[in-house]
C-alpha cells in the first residue's frame, strides 16, 4: 500500500479500504523512522501491526488502534519516545517481544481482558511507566502466558490495576 502518507506527514489516517481493497494489516517497517508523525488513527479493520511498523517514530504522541486488532509484532513501537498512553483494544490476543521498548514517555498502558500471550519485556525501557490497567482479575492476569517479564530494571515503578486488586512491579499483590 502506498500513497496513504509520507514520512513528512504529521497525522496519518489508515483508511478502511485502499483502492477498493480492505486494509487488514500494517506491514513490517511500514513507518520506520518517520520522525514527523505525531498521530495515527487506524480506521480500518486491521488485524495485525507488523514488526517495527512504527519503530523510531520519535514524535508519535497518539495512536488509535481498532477493535479486532489481534496481534502486534516485535519492536512495533520501539523508540516512540513521545507516546504517553497506549490503549490496546479488546480482541487483542498476543504480541511479539519488546513492542514498546524505549518508549520513555509512556506512563500508562491498557491491556484488554482478551490478551492471552504477551512476549518478553513488552514495556522494557519505559522509564516513566506508572500504570498498567487490566480489565480482569488478578487471577486472570496471572493466567496470561508471559514469555518473560513485563519490563526490565529500567522500566518505571508501575502498578498493574485489576478489577479486584493490584500488582506492584515487584509482584506484591494487594486485593480490594
């Protein structure tokens, strides 16, 4: 797909169709190092975001992801240092490793109840991460298959907020 935007555009809208064909994926490295992009709105029924799709988009402040997104590829948002908040929509199932690595401004991350598999260190290097919201119970959170820790030693002092309690970065659980 071409002609949807360029690396000099600041606001990108991914349409539902392009030249009469449904848009169902954002390919690997699609917007890599596009430092001018500030916002992305995905109007399409995109099911996947490929590896390194927005890697190095240092000005990216917001992205609206569509319902039905099921997969995010490895390093998809690595180095997006202006992102402050991410809401992953319901329907999302799994992701590759390090998807938000080095998103140093990221303060909050919303993970849907539908999440089943989260690869290693999806929030590694997110030095300002404070809040992870999960619309399920502590037990449901603990049933997600993790292929490594949520973050690393450089990840902020986050708390995972569940419907019946919270989990501190060190694993301490406090029930309501």
